[in-house]
C-alpha cells in the first residue's frame, strides 16, 4: 500500500522560508518508492475563514462551498499530514489560521455528532508534521502557534504523541533559510524518521 | 477633548458572546464620557498580509484596502479594544488577518526607525483584549496573548487589561454569565478615568 503524504504550504509568500523547509522534507520523502506526495499551496486553494455559525454541529458538513471541499477528504485519508506556516506577529499566519478554523467540521464530527473522522483502518496509523519559520530569534516565538496546531491535528485523529515539529527561528528575508547551518539536514532526517514510523505502523 | 475609544469586533458571528462583551465595555466607556466607535471587521474589505516585506523598504503597505484607513483611525485613538472569540486555541482569522497587516508599522519602528513612541505616549494609550471561549479550561486564552501583546507593542499601546470569559458552553452564553458583562462595563469606566488621570497629570506638570 502506498504511503500517502499530504503537504499544505500555508504561507502567502510562495517559495519562501517555510515552503523551502517543506520542500526539503518532501524531496527526501519522494526518494522512497512507496511514498506518494501531494503538495498544495494554501494561497491557491481558495479556503475562506470559518463563519462561526456552528451549522456543522447539525449538518455534519460546512455550509461554505470552496476549496475546503477538495482539501477535506485529502486531509482525512492521508497517512502523513504535513503543514508548513510562517509565524507572523507571534502567531500562525492568518491564512493558515483560516484553514485550521475550518477544521471545526471535523471537531463537530468527533465531539458533537460522534461519527468517525477517519476510516477505522487509518486510526493510530497517521502522523502529523508541523514545519515553521520565524524572523525573530526568540526561542518562544512559536509558543502562540503550537496550541492551535495541536487543535488542528487532534480533531483529525492525530494525537500529541504523533505530531513531529521542525521550527526554525531567525530566518526572515526570503531565502534566509538557505544559509541556516542545520535546517536542511534536520528536515531530511525528520522526513526519513516519519516515513520509517508510518511503515512500521502499517506493518510494511 | 473626550477620550477616544475604538472597539474592533473580530468575530465572524454578529452579536455573539464576544461582540456582546465588547458592547458592554464600550457602553462603560461611553457612560464615562468617551467618544466611541465600533468596527466590525467582517464588514470591512481587507486581505491578510502577503508577507512580501515590501514595507521593510519604505514603511508603506502595497495592499491598498480598508485596513489602511482603519490603522489611521487606530493610531488616532486613546483606547483600543480588540475583541475575538477563541477558535482552535487562537484568535479568529479575521482579527489575525488585520494584526498581520500591521507589519508596515512594525517596519517603521524597528527597521526604518522613522516611528518612535515615547513612554508617555504608550502609558496614555491603553489596549484591552476582549475574548470568550466555549471551553472551561483556564488556559484556553494563553495562545492568543502573544499575538495581542505583539500587536499593542507595535502600535504604541500599553497592554492594559483583559476582559475574558470562558465556559460559554456551560453558561449558555455571556448574557447568563454571573459577572462578565458587569465587569466589562466597569473596566470601560475605569480605563477612561485612567486616561483622563494621566492627561491631568501631564497638564499639571506642564504648568
């Protein structure tokens, strides 16, 4: 069975630091014959913010028809969900936050309607990866983003212990990550670790 | 001159818990004699920050939309109340979208150094964060604070107070919360009086 990797590049800036970090991870994963990678640039995916209407608690779907209709089934059927996002103003960038808020429909399924979010055969076999970059050199610059990222993974059945992180600070201007001493190597190591782990869980 | 107050409602949901709490705060400031304006972000036409960093060169945002006149207004008031419900442990995409757009003001301060707020300016400009959450966890607001802190810091406001109420699901709405609305009105009164006090102090010093 191929290992399906879904990657979402959440930055509004194409091919900037967080997306470069994502590409390093994906390039390493693509070297494996049993891995299928799909990458989506959120900037081109037409995902609008949540309206906060709570209709999904009754309808089991969102009232909005947009790019989330395409993204949703991919999110719930992949083995590895990778999200990359920059830190803007001490939090996750607004475009990625908009997508995460749309996970409300999964939350409604899981906690209100109590219906499965992912197929039973995928349960416990999915991993999440969060990649981030920030301009500030403070170590705590990612602290505001992490609880939101955890929410996102939790509601699609990826618990804390199955979330991997690679967060690189002190990279601001476009291309700054290219001269970072360890980021590329860290990304490649992470990619190999994640694929090894998913294979083990799938018994492959 | 009356104390000028602006309240930003960052919820996509009109007249919900957060906006009701903001309304109570604004009522408190109005009763204390302030001139008050409320802006509902979902009714404005603006996009999120593109992350292009063009503002790092000249301190201007290349996206010309309704965010820019709103920032002009924000920089002109004495008290700014920023209201958002907690979605997925953070502020809404609407409010985060606006906050991220303040990058050009940040660039003026920290890169171009064409903008500087004195300590006196910061002390007399008060920022208040207003929020509600369905969850009963006390830490449900924690991940929102860093972005709010950074925003007030960028625009030269002192982060003066929070008006936050969790357990909205338990109370079935802020209107049934035992203390939240009264607290919001009181804090509205208090912040206007604090700003007036600082003004009087400055006048006395001037004489």
